[in-house]
DNA sequence: ATCCAGTGTAAGCAATCGCTTAGCTCCGGT
DNA sequence: ACCGGAGCTAAGCGATTGCTTACACTGGAT
């Protein structure tokens, strides 16, 4: 299996934050988990700090022992979430081997990212769709991570075009469309689908290859599957 | 141009609601426009009724002359927006002619919907991403319209598969992925792109055909373009 | 002339918001 | 034995929330 869980605890697969920073105070982690659930259900502005405190089993003031503000709590979540997402993409690309074709790398990255969005759909929904609630400075910082993720996909497409492996007239536009497709999984998963994250990853990887492959050269299946 | 503006005022293309219900009280329309702008900028929960009233040039109480509640104002926006979106899809499909191939219909619908999301990105952002803020009953009603839009795409894909025109192993999953791609335009347009809505529509229609076309049968260009 | 429905505002209500303050308990270091 | 900081809470601050009430103005029908 090329795209690994990268150290995630399989018993806690439904959240990203749960697995992060095991050294931090347990209450701080509980707060982040509680905040992710609340933000995913009602959005940033729709969630009160009392909601979060309740879910974490703390009094309203307990939040501010560990985080300076609601926005900082949200910022920590989005930062960790985006770091994990970027790491997942880079690891998937690296795992396909140093001599991998552009097609193999595209398949690995799209499958990994799609499965990631599905597995961690609660956290992903928060960090994908509530980003404008960040302070301007924090937004810029997190957005830089997003650009790196886009750059990975764009790089693979460009490499494939250069080598003649792909036929992509608009690399930037196609990369954006491709990531839209992948990202949006977090919004609807697991409704409308009885598929596992891995099955979904394979489907989306196939679709991505169809988008990039030149006329009459489409690979029907992944090498090694 | 197969996908028409369907009666939209070209001078007010940036919003959906502006063109709707010209018989309604002007203040009610102003409120809907103001609410769309505010919701798009800050989200439903991030927007106060005083924000909306200010933008519409009314006192805070003026909102409740025309709408029973903030939720009802939001509901009217989402309802009208989804009706227009569905109408746009149906008209695009119909405009491709009664004897059109599945490929022609897919191209027409995807191009029209993509251009629509781009042109009306402010309204689209509100009605696509803040939907869970609706009351349960209103959510069910609007969601029924969404399912009709999905059904259009799914129907075209299924027809193409049946006639041998398409090769789509997972019609439902592909339709969902395709609509994710199209819908997500509203979230980032017009940033990251110097393309017009029409150019973007052509790019996305090409990508959609690549996703659906069987091995070695991809049409490089639209018939008639 | 009078009325009345439609459109609007000033003022304010109860509730909730993010966050602070003052003070408690607990526990490891000395 | 005693200290000091970390973790937590009860209480509450001022601001803002969605919305209501009471009242004013307008223009057309009677």
C-alpha cells in the first residue's frame, strides 16, 4: 500500500488533531478535538467558546488556560491540519519511488489525498471551509501551506507534460480543478457514498489520470494493483 | 453561444438575486443583495442583521418589515439561487438539441454550470457552503433541488454508458466528483485565475469529457467551436 | 376628510457572545 | 513545613446578538 497512514493511530482515524502533539497537555488536546467537532458541525462563528468547553468537559474559562483566544485555538487546528495534509501529499509522492513516472506519482498523490480527506473529513471540513475566519496574518501563513500542496500537483502535471507522458493544455487550471474535486470530498463524505476512503482514492486517482493522459494512452489500472 | 444568460441582466451579472422577482418590493431586493454580499464575506453566523440592514440602507428593524427572520431571508436566497442553478442546467441540456449526443450534452451542461458558478460566484458561495445553516425543513426542500441537479449529470453519464459513448465504471461517484469540481469554482473565483467564466467553462467541459470518454475516443474540441 | 395598509424608525428587551478577574485546589521542589 | 506555579472554576464584565414594541409617515381608496 503506497499511501501509508504515516503514524496515525488507526483507532483514532476519524480526526487529525487527535494524533498530533502527544506531549501537549491532555486538556489542550481535548479542547482541540472538541473544537474540531463543534466547528465542523456549526462553523467557526456558529460555535461558542462555551460549546467547546462543554464538549471538552471544562468550564467556559478553562479554554483560556490553554489558548489565548478562540481564534488561536482555530489557528492551531488549521495549522496542524494543513501540515499533516502537506506531509501526506509529499510522502505519497516520495513513496512512489525516485524513478516513478508522472502517472504513478499523480495516482499516488491523488489517491492519498482523497483517502485523507475522507478519513479525516471532520477536521478537513473545518480547515478547508472556515479558513477566512482566521486573522489576516494567520490566514497568510496557512495559505502558504495550501500553495505548497497545489505546487505538488502542478509539478507532477508539468513534469508529465514535459516528458510527453501527459497532455494538459492548462496545467494551472487542471491542477486547481483536480484539487477542487479532492478537497470537496470532505464536505459530503461519508453521505452519498458507501465506499471506503481507499476505494474513493482509487476512483479519484483514475479520474485524475483520465484528465491528464493524452488521447489514447490512458492506463486502465495502476501498476502493481 | 449555447448556454444563454437566461434573462439575466448583463449589467448585474455578478449576482443571482438581483435579477429575480422584479415585481417584489425594491427594499426586499436590496435586502437580499445586501445579505448575499454579507453572507459571502463573513458567512451566515458571522453576519448580523444590523450588517445587512446597513448595507441595504435601512434601520435594524427594517429587515423584519420584509422578512420574518434572518433564517427566512437566507432561505429565500438559497431557494432562488438553487432554482436558477437548476434552470441553467436544464436549459443548457435542452439547448444542445433533442438529438444531441451524450458528449454534447455533458459539454453543454458542464460549461454552463461552470460559467454560472464563476459569474455568480458571490451568490454561489453563499448557497453552496452555508447550507447547513438552514432550518431542517428548509434544508430538506433546498436539498431536493440539489439532487435534481445531480440527477441531470448522472443521467447524461448513464445515457452515454448505455449507448457506448462513455466509459464510466462508477456513474454516481463520477457525477459527484464532476460536480465537486464545478461547484468549487465559486469558492476561489476570480482569484488564481485570469480566465473569463466562459473560458473556464470550456476548460471544465473538456476535463469532464476526458473523465467520461472511453479509451482513445476523446474529442479534442467541441463540435461547432 | 378620513381611513388604512404598507413602509419605515427609535428604543429597547432578553439572551448570548468572547473574554477577564479573583480565588480555589493540587502537587512537586526545597 | 512551606512555597509557588499550573490547572481550573464561579462569577461577571461590556458588547453584541436576533428580534419586538410602539409609534410616525406616506399615498391612494372611500
